[in-house]
C-alpha cells in the first residue's frame, strides 16, 4: 500500500507541476486566443484540485500499478497513452458537441497534450516508486525553485520533465 501512495504522491506532484507550466505559460496564449470568452477570469482552484486528485488516481490505477505488477515500464506507457487520449478526447469532443467556439484545433492540441503528459507522468510516478520519497522531494525542490525564477522557467521545467526518465 505504501508503494502505491509513494507512486501517487510522486505522480501528483509531477502532474500538477507540468500542467501548471503548460496552462500558465506554454499554452496560455493558444487557449486564450481560441477560448477567451469561455474562460473564467480566475480558475476555480477547488474544482481543479478535485480533478487532479481523482485523475491521478486513474493514472496510478490504470498505468502505474499494472506496470509495477508486470515489471515492465512499457505497460505504463501504453496504458497511460490510452487513458490520456480517451480522457482528453472525452472532454474535448464533448465540448465540441455542447459549446460554441470549441474547435478541432483546440481538441487536437489538447488530446495530443493529454497523451503526452499522462505518459510522462506515469513514467515519473513509476520512477518515484522506485526511488521512494527521495524522488518526490527532488521534484518538489525543482518546483519550489521555479517559483523564484519565472524567466525561462517553463522551458527549463518542460525540458527537465520531458527528457529522459
């Protein structure tokens, strides 16, 4: 049970960090230009927290735990890719069906992002499981240092998390 909690905590930290950088810096202009009238002035952080807590449970349950049981990281990659595509596609295609102004362009970028981020965080969660809390605390230190260095932080962060495992 502790190994799953370590994997969950590590996955949560990494996913929050990567998605924060993506939404706040990397893709902010892209989404704002295409979805501006649909966006809140400030995100509802309580609802966002609820999403992240439960979504990461899905990543751990569907990608990381099966990979741990199988002893094969490719299980995590394949399961995470399927989960990321299905979850993000469900969101985007539903929005296209129900909201004015939700485009295929936004859906495509979002679905590709969903696959990529879920694959990467599942591998990081697997890595954190293997490295224990040391892996998690090193990620938290990196996140903390980024708060003090906004210039170039997005590029550094994405490079740090998306290169290697």
